[in-house]
C-alpha cells in the first residue's frame, strides 16, 4: 500500500536522523572543552560581525600631589569575520537501502555526524597550519586584527622574531629534553610580548607561571614523546592515591600543560596555546544559524519519486577567524 510505503520511508529516515543526532552530540561533548579553550564562541545576528580588541590595559602609577588624575587610554584594533554556509548531504538509492545487509548506510550517517561535530577542530587545523582546504575557509590563512597571520616570524608585540621559534632545539622532537627546551622558549615569548602603548608585559605573571594554563598540540607521529615530556602518561586516580610518592606524581601531572594530538597535523611542527586564565582565545567562532536537518524521500521529494534517489542533509552558518595572536606560539621544526 502507498501509505505503508510512506510510513516506512519516514521511519527509516527518522532512524537515520536519530543516529546522526546521537553521535553528533556524543562527539561534540567529547570535543567541547577543547573547542571552548581554542575558540571565543559568540552569537551572530548579521552576515558578518566586527570585533574590537583592546591591546592595552590600565596601569597603576604614581599620582603626584596636586596633579590631575591620570587616565589610561586603550589601544584599539578592529576586524571583521564573515559568516559562511556549511553543509553535508548523504544520498542513496532506494534499492541500496533495501539491499543494505551490512549497515553501511547507518555508518555513512554516523561518519557525517562526526565530520560536522569536528568542524571547528578542522578549521582550527587549517588556520594554525595556514593550509589550503577548499572544503573549509576560502582563504588559506585568515589574518589577525594586526593584518598578519596567526603565526609570524616578523617582529611583533615587542618580540624579535614574533611568535614563531624558527631555530628550535637542535634535537627537534627527538628527545623529551629537546621538547622541554622549546616549550620553555615558547613560554619566554609569552613573557616578552608587550602592550603597545605602555610597553608593559601583555601577560600577567600569575597567568604565564601556571603550566596548566597551556595547551600543547602535536602530530600523531610525536604523541608518545610529548606525553612523556608533559606527564600525560602518568595520570593517576588521585582519589585512590595513598602513597606520598604517587601523590606527588599525580600532583605534578595535574600542573602540566594539556597535550592534544591533532590527526591532521604532519611533520614535527608543534604549537603552544595559552587557553586558560584569560578571556582571550586564539580563535573566534560565531554562530549565525545552528545545525538544520532535512529529509528527502518519496513523501516530500519529486526527485525521489522520479529517480528513487533519497537523502538526508544538514546545514549551518558559522564564521571562523583569528582572535588574539598573543595566545599562540609555533615551534617551527
């Protein structure tokens, strides 16, 4: 009966939508803390949004008797981020659906959910590596508010060589000691970045002193050495620790930077981000329209009725860009 066929079509599509929604939520929850640390997330109400960043900060100073009160003017910069459309469509023939004995259709839908949930990390990878990806941002390297890419070895913020370490430790990433040497060189850059007007350090000491405020990102090829360098392989259940030596190791691990491995990174370059203790973030993500879902079947699509080709589709409108380059250092191996 035609009515029964329509109900079966709707039931199948609804089941696939549920598969997408469940995996999307699960993967988004897994990535949420990392995305929150890398991105300033803001709502958007227009085709594009303007951002104004204050580079300077009020400085307490001597107030001579009889003088007027001093006022600290801010150094302000502006940038604009455009919202883009993002979409994902999964087509299939009705015969393939009926003949699917291995669950490949469900697998494709789950892969799509994973891809959309990972979109911010994929964009972050593109911006960080200044790479070209026609499926992501049209510009290979979006510019920060100062007209320069996220990483630059030109003098910047009072730092000779900018926020790139061009001549890292001679050991590269071959040893834990070499990695730690470069990590502390990166921390030195964070300490040297200056406010433009006052020349004061951009980052307060209490923020940069805490190693746990930093995130280190490396490629899969170097995962083991980085986790050894920063204690990620020594994580213990501190609630069950009674041995003082084990407790010391657990406390040391808790004070280390977070290590993240990005599957799309290749080579030996790696990155240090200041992601905690400050409202500033390396990147910005603005949401204009949340994820929308669409079903195409015999009940609502002339194309399906003419060709037996069915499908599910999702789309959203987001904008991505660089927010504060002062939160990032590249170790260029």
